[in-house]
């Protein structure tokens, strides 16, 4: 949990995503960012940065989360799923 008074937010870290609640009871839930786990979380202004795990190459990949909107354009889970190829009938 990250209380961010300057943004009027409390951010909660899940296993593969984040959620936030504002002082006015509004909030957001991020998309799934990681396959399994998040690490090296750092806050910088209105951004949260860290690393998300992918089984493709057994790697940790950097991501940035917009704390004002919950938007994450570089989450590895969505990138990997977009590259997935259907196998079988």
C-alpha cells in the first residue's frame, strides 16, 4: 500500500496489478501488468515504475504506471498476449 497525499490517492499493489482509491471515493484498477509478480517498485511524481515478470525468456521487464489514471501502456502481460498464436482447432 502506498498512501500518496500529494495526489489524494492510496495505491494498493496486487500480485499482478494495482488499484487506487481517491479521497472522494473514486479510483481505478490497472490492467494486468505481469504474469506473476512485480518488483523494484519506485514512485516518481505521478508515475509508478517497476519490473513485471514474463515467462517468455524468464525475464523481468520494466513498466510505468500513470497514477492519475491507472493506465499502463507497457505492461508485459498484454504485450505477450497480443503476440500469442492460437494452437489447435
